[in-house]
C-alpha cells in the first residue's frame, strides 16, 4: 500500500481526480507485473499533470461539494441496504 499525502484539500482533490482519470494507465502499468500492485519504486515514474494552483483551486471549488454529496449518497445507500437486509431477515424469521 502506498499512502499519498497532500498539503491541502485543493491538492487532495486534484490528486484524486488525476488518479481516477488515469486509472486505466495505472492498471496497464501493473499488468506488466502480473496484475499485482505497482511497486513504490515505479509510482514516481508515473506521470501526473499538475496545473497551476489557481486551476487546482477552481477545480476544488467545484469538486469538494460534489465529492461530499457522493459520500453522503454512499452512506444513504448503505443505510437503505441495511434496512432491506434487516426487513428480509425479520420476515424470514417469521417477524412482521
């Protein structure tokens, strides 16, 4: 596992965007290693674009609320899934 840390939320959002947008390239790189994880030594050779701070800040201004909403939706889906499982389990046990 490789942990990447950024100094700001702006940089974190941009890094997340870059890694997601280049996930195909990351997978292709690891395929050369018998589909295993990319080594720490190889990661620095992987190219990420890093625009000016102003561009990253504008991106973060849009991305942060969207990211927060996506996380909230994920939590809502988890709660609904748990409710369905609970209801189905209760009915299977003869409860109403």
